């Protein structure tokens, strides 16, 4: 399964915060109780990380009224080896060196 970050913004005022919470409560969504919210710090968004098969499945976790505003991002973890390779490639490009040949049969 893939991991996705779901981000749901709302307007930066108390009424909008309450309305967003009401949508979650009114639809029985678990987003409200499982998400992290930034409202207390002036960042009027909620975030939830989920493990599902597809981006569409992640979006369906939200109440329909909030889906159009949501952003769904597939998350990945990279190893130190991966970052080392990426850095070496960027250094070669910056130096005008050749690009590595594509791997394949």
C-alpha cells in the first residue's frame, strides 16, 4: 500500500474553522479525530496520513463537500544511498559532465 498525505485547507477565521469541523462531524468522518490541525498556529489546514491503494481512495476518505479543496500527496522515503546517487548526478550535471547511461537490457 502507498502512503498519502491529505491536506484540507479552510478560511482563516473562527467561523470557517467551526464550519469545517461541522462538516466532519455531520458526515461521521474520522478525519476530525485522527487529523492534525494548524489552526491554533494560524495555519488553517488539517492533515492526515493514510495508507491506501490509490490517490482516489485517499480522497474518498473526505466528506464530498471538502474534496475539491483537498490536496493529496503520495509520500516516499528514500535511503541515504538514494540521496548520495542523486547528489552525485546533480554535481555531474552542474559540472557539465555526461549523464549516466540508462539502465536496461
